[in-house]
C-alpha cells in the first residue's frame, strides 16, 4: 500500500507529540511492508532549518521529503507555511492509497482537502 504522511515536523527534529506519533506510526507501517512517504517542513527551531532544500532522505525505509517553511519565526505558534508542499501534494496525491494528515489546522491541510 502507498501511504503518505503529511506533518509539519518529523525527525530528526523532535517537537513533541505530533512529531513522535507521526514518526512511530509511519515507521510501524514501513516495517509492515508498506511504501511510506512523508511530506514535512525543514523546521528545526526558530532560528535553524534542515539544510539543502529540497531534500529527500530515507529514514528507516520511509521516503521523507523536507519542504522549505516560509517563516520559521511563526512555527513555534504552530503556523507553518511550506508553500512548495502544496504543489507536491496536488501532483502526487493520486499516487497514494491512504493519506494520514497531522496538524489539520495548516496550509497543507487546506491543500489536501
């Protein structure tokens, strides 16, 4: 099964419950043999990012795509603006059987809807 996780934070950044839950769920599904892709932002903290955007990493068998967040100053308030993620969602959505969305009050959630 092709599964897409959309979450604003994902390892290697640890950012509390959403990051931990999405990571553990995605990892468990990948271990069961599903093809898991993760769309997330490059946010590390208010002043730093995961370098080299756009970036695709394989984390424990999951294809993890990090998208540039337009303003990391707003992210501590859970306002994320990964504008290029919207186009990727629109382009790739038909490739997935299931989409698992975290942080439903976000710009990518609107794009998924």
